[in-house]
C-alpha cells in the first residue's frame, strides 16, 4: 500500500520539492487532486517514474491540464491511466478503461464474481466523486506483484461535511468515515417512486448541482467494498480530514496520517487468483 508515500509526497510538493521514484495509483491520484485545488506543485520524478508519469497522464495533471494518455501496449493490461472524474461522461470513460484492466487480469471463470464486484464498486466510487467533488477527483489502477492496486482521491469537502448533512450530531472525521461505510447511509438522498428505487434525476450534491441519471447512490458501494476486502483477504485504507482508517482481516484500525487530507482518499488492493 502507498498511503504514506502518496500523502507525504503531496504535502512536500506543495511546500517545497517532492522527489518521486515510484508512481503508484495512490501517488498519482493524490498529486492530481491536490493540483486541482489550484496549488502549484514542485515534483521531480527520478528514473523510470518520469516516463511512467508521462504515459499515464500524471505529468499533464500536475501542470494543471486534462491528463493526456499515451496508448502504450500495456495500457488496459497492467495499468489504467490517470482518469479525471470531471463529469458523468468522464465517469463512463473511466469505468470502461479500468473495466478493461479487470477483464484482462481476471479473465477466468473463477474470477467472474470478483470482476463483477470490482466493476460495480469502482463504478460507484467514480460516480460519488463526480457528484460530490465538483470535478476535483481522479482515479487510477495498476497490477503489481500479482495484486490489483486501485486508488481514488478528490479535493472535495470530505466525509464529515457530507455525513453531517444527514446526521448533524457527527463531530469528527473518524465519525464521518465510519458513518459512510454503513450500508444504506448516503449523503446524496434520492426520491423513490412506486418502489422503483432511487430516482437519480432528483438527487443534488452539496454544491447545489443536479446529478445525472445512472448514479444510484443507494449507499451500498462502500459497504460492498468492505465486504469484498473480506472475501479476497485484501487491504483497504481511507483518509479524510485528520483521520485515517485501515481495514483488513475483518477489523478497522485507526491510522495516523502523515498529513491531513482535505477531501476523500481511498486506496485498496486485492490479490489475484491464478
């Protein structure tokens, strides 16, 4: 997991100069999300990290531009490029790109259930960021040492801000994260009609803009992510505000962040079967 490396590199790049020698999904999304706040970042890539940053679009993102991907022969096979979750059109493109990686890496019938879960969970994470962070969110995935690493980060208001819209009594970032991972809890309430489920055309985010159709926000995605981590013996880390949590082997553990993250950052990895 690259939790510490990503948050520390982002803080260093903002305050001085960060030397990055390994571009993981976590490092990519944190640097890109921080740049989307308008902050100038001073980043120096060493060795192969610079070439990889250029291929996935991180170099453009650090410069404040829309990531431009180089279609290398491993694109969609061992990595997905950095994706900007600016709108629901971007979400669809990102779902397809990362879905291609899952399909290539989990092609066997014995992996069908995991592939289906990953596509569903990641799709909802993308949709949540596009709805809540006003386009200041990014995701990326990579295969490394027989496991799939995935990370998503935004420069939005964080779990606590959104959770308190529903439960004003919540006081800490820890409580905001814990609330968000309870099945059925969602900060984007939708109208239901005649038992047909959420009607996404009526849901609104904290910035007052209407979300588009196709984004259910039923409050199941984060709980399903936790369940998938259990089923695969994976690892999950979450940061928002001053709080960090790690979930592994059925247990939530508080984690001391190297620096706060003003927004939402989620990183997980799942091992692949043969």
